[in-house]
């Protein structure tokens, strides 16, 4: 029944080219996913960079350590600007994740827009209120910290001096 959106953004002290190179490589997703998720890519012979139509299979353990199969398709790619992944098999009725980046003074602004619909109607809506939304916030907060470890922490003062 419920349809939800999650908006997150992060400023990164790096170049557009470096950030794009990182986020457009499927292998790097594991580096920015909490270990407890048990995230593994199961697709064999995966290309190094994303492209429209790319299908990526994962195994994740998002809740109570229960393994879940997740398959996404990269549906849109505009190099150095954005890409979109959509769930084809997995726990959501709808999952549409937009990844946007743009150059800003002092670095890159990265924005995620996740549009999703939990399964099971009203039960899924209730689960979103109590579990799903909190879990998504937790995962994206982890990503923010992981990206800071990789690229450095955004310093508002140093960005304004450039």
C-alpha cells in the first residue's frame, strides 16, 4: 500500500572522475555496505564498470541473518552524472535507486534517491514504520562513513577557500 522515498546526500572532497570511477564499479558496493549484511555479489564474470542493461545478483542478509537473493538491473547510465538500479528479484515490491553526482566547489555532491514499496500491503507499511526505514537509514549512514574513510571528510571551511 505505502510507497516511500529516501533522500540522502553527501559532499565528497574529491574529483568527479574519482567518485564516478568508484561508484560505477559494482565490486565497490561491498566496501560501503555494513559487514553484518553479509553482502556478496553472486554474478560471475561481472564487468568492471556498470552499463545499461547490466544484471547483478547479490546475496544479502538484511534481517536476522536470513539470506535473501537480490537481483538488480542497471537501467540508466549517464557517465559522470548518474545511474539507476532497479530491483528485478528481491524483498521489495518496488525498488528504484537513483545515484547522482555533480561537481561543486571543493569536490562532489553525491545524492541518492531511493523510491521503494515494501511487500505485503498494510503489513509492509507497518514494517516500514518500525523496521525497514530505520534499516535503510542505518545502511546509508554507514555508507556516508565508509565514503568518508575512502575519500576523506568534507570540511566546509576548506571548500569555501578553494
